[in-house]
C-alpha cells in the first residue's frame, strides 16, 4: 500500500494519541515542578545542569523520569517486537498499559506527587514506541521535534519543486494539531478537575484500546 493511501482511521488514531500526549504533558507541567513527561530532551538538559550545581536529589529524580520513559518504550518493544505499523499486531495491549499507568499516576499523585509522574513518563514511552514507522514515515505522537522537522522538509521540497506526499504532511499536521489541542483541553480542565484531570487521558487511552481491539478482531476474522 503506498503512503498516499494511508487509511483515515490510522490518521485519526495518530491524532487521538497526540491529543493524549498533549494532555499528559501539560498536566505534568501544571501539577509537579513544571515537569515534562512526554519527551525527554529538556529533562536530559536539566539533569546535566543539576549535576553541575550538585543538586543530587534533582539528578536522581530526573534520572528516574528518563529511565521510566525508556522502560515504557521497552514494554512496547517486548510486546510488539517491531515499531513498524502492522494491523495484525496487538496494539491493544500497550494501549491498555498506557491507560493503566496514567490511572496509577492519578492514584498516587496526592501522596507521592513527584514520583507518581514516573508512571505517566512510562506511559508516554509505551505510546511513543508503539508505532514509530509507517511506509517510510517516522511517526512520533508524544513530541513534536520530528513532526516539525518533517513539515519543514516538506515545505523545502515544495519550494524546490519536488513532489511532496500529501498524506504524510496531513499526518504530521494532525499530530501537531492534536498535541496542541490536548494541551488546550488539559489547561481548561485542570482548574475544575484538579488532579482528576488525569482521568481524561486515562479514559481516552482506554477508549482507544477498546476501539483497536474491535478493529483487530474484525481484521482477524476477515483473514480466516
């Protein structure tokens, strides 16, 4: 299947996952020490800074955040065995873990606010590693650096008069818009729900899990 025929439901799934990550990251920023959990670049920089300033409690905390993200990604690797999207794989399992980990984050936040975010970081690692590639496109739903790079490349190709795959551009625009929209939703919801706002992305992850299992079962029956 050429990339130009990317199914609409895959684009919608990426959009919803980006919304999920946008909500989680904003809630992490709002609730505890302005802590980013959906991407690790800033955390690695803060860890380096904390090392120089000998803030070893911060070093340990940031190290655990980064390790949680990596461990979350390893769960996806263990369960799926490949980051290239393929409909026959059981993506419902990592999606259910994303929902569970966000729920655990919500559960522990009132008592252990800093370390409860380790669960959210692991959830984002799982989500980001689930689908990393599709038909030559790199798909990241928890951060925007790669998305913006690919959009910039597409713009440059267009200026050069080269052919640009429209579906790929649309996919990256959907991820960008979804991430921002998720942040907007979390920002609007937090003043009313406070820590309970974490239940919104947990519920969304659970819904996506159920929807995928239905698609998976339909696909499995169709193959028989």
